C-alpha cells in the first residue's frame, strides 16, 4: 500500500524496472496545465487563461485559443483566396489546410 501522501489522484504513479530486475513504483506530483500554444507555430498564446468565464479565457475571434494572431491571419487570407477561386485548396500550405477548410466549408 502506498504512503498516505501518495494515494491522492494528484500524484502520478510510474512503474520502473530497476537493474536488479524487480519493478518499483515512483510517485511524482502531476503538474498543472501548461501555457497554451499555437497549433501551427507552437508560439505562446498570451491572452489564454484557465480561470474565469469562458468568454474571458481566450480571444473571441475565429480560432481564438487555438491559433496565434499571425497564423490566424494567414488562414483567413488563404480562405478568402480559396473562396474567390484565386487559389485552389491544393495550393494552400498543408499546415494551414485543416483550418482553411473549416472556414471555406
Ligand atoms: Zn501561430
């Protein structure tokens, strides 16, 4: 039975096999949610918090809380080009295609 302090669900349990061949359990505290990052460029999303009402947790624009403002701008421009048939979906950079499809549909 683990120590009382290690029975909480906030403790992460990892089984490791030690060189002698037996397996031991190691406990470490789960860290909280990390900072939000852009899904495309992995840059930090600055205006995203985890507390408060949903509307104040992330920007209320399209892809707010998912893409940074730079990647969001590229997606919107590419989507309008696809809509106006100045560009086909195959010409859109593959990393943005998923998000452009979300607007064009
Ligand atoms: Zn980005």
